[in-house]
């Protein structure tokens, strides 16, 4: 679906009142981690499309969020 195909007619315009109460929320920073894992797991992540570090981080985030 392209951006032009998205119906945004039911979304109200953001006015000055919205921005007066808005707060800036920045994502927490990343921390370097030395991780030892099975070679076949590392190779599987490397074969996936995109950066394997980002994919691994996303997989760990999904796991953590589903186990809270």
C-alpha cells in the first residue's frame, strides 16, 4: 500500500493545544554486548535480509516483550 492509498480523513489535525502538552520521548540508547551463541544461530541471522544485529535485537525484544 502506498502512502497515497492510506485514508487519513478520520485523524484530527494536531493543533497548538496538542503540542503545548506534548513531551519529547527519545528511545533509550544502545549498549554494546559481547554475546556467545551457537554458530548455526549466528549464521541463520546473517542469512536474513537486513542487518543481522538489528534482526537479532528485534528478535530479543519480541521475546522479552512477550514474556513480561
